């Protein structure tokens, strides 16, 4: 089996999705910067999209995974807009984008 045959197989797509997922999870868990956490969430959503597309490619009904991926992309865009608005507000109030400072905004 050629390396290119493996890369375009279901296992190749799932490995790429798993790598993206764990990179995103590490970014969410270990970053204190709010923008870094937001990027980690985007990586996790992209990993889920890759997995849905991969399963829809290797399944008889191919449109289901693509529709779910479209909804994931729409939700990610809305989430990014709301999160960036919150981060900008945090920066204007506290002049930092540290996620630990977000709890101070309740006061």
C-alpha cells in the first residue's frame, strides 16, 4: 500500500481529524490567552467537520455529513463573532486578553 493510498483512506482522514482535535484540546486547556482558547475551539470544530465529511464520503448517503459540516461552519462563525466581541470588551475594560480576568467582568 502506497502512503498516498493510506492518506486518502478513511483512516487517513480520521487521523488528521484526531490530530486537529487534540491540538485544539491542548490549546483550550493550556492557553491563558482568550484568543488562543478561541483558536483551539475552532480547531476542535474543524476536526469534527473533517470527521463528518470523511464518514459521509465512505457511506452510501453522502449528503448527511456535508449538511452537518455546513451547520458546524455556521455555528463556528457565529461563535467567533460573539467571542471576539466579548474579548474586545474585556480588553477595553481590563486592557488584557487573559482568560482569568474574564471572571472580574461580573462585578
